[in-house]
C-alpha cells in the first residue's frame, strides 16, 4: 500500500499495488486498486477485506466472530 511518491518504485514491482483514496495522483495511477477510505481511516482494513474476499476466505473468517 502506498500514498506518496517514495512508494512508487516498490509499487511498480509488486504483484498487487494498492493506493489509499487520498494518495498522490501518480500513486493512484500505478495502483491495481485504490481504496475508498483515505489513509488512517480504514484503508488497510478495506484492502485486507478485499483480498480475503477475492481469496474466498472472508465468510469463514467472519463466522468466527
């Protein structure tokens, strides 16, 4: 996950680059996904939920609670 210009180099190399909603425009431009939530306001949780749902693991994890 990234939000600012120093994150660009790594984001270009990873398999899944995620930007937070209030990230710099260049960062959002290289991201595979951009969260709806801004940084510090639930963006990481949103990204984790998105990944777990894509893996088909979300429902099983939620049932534990």
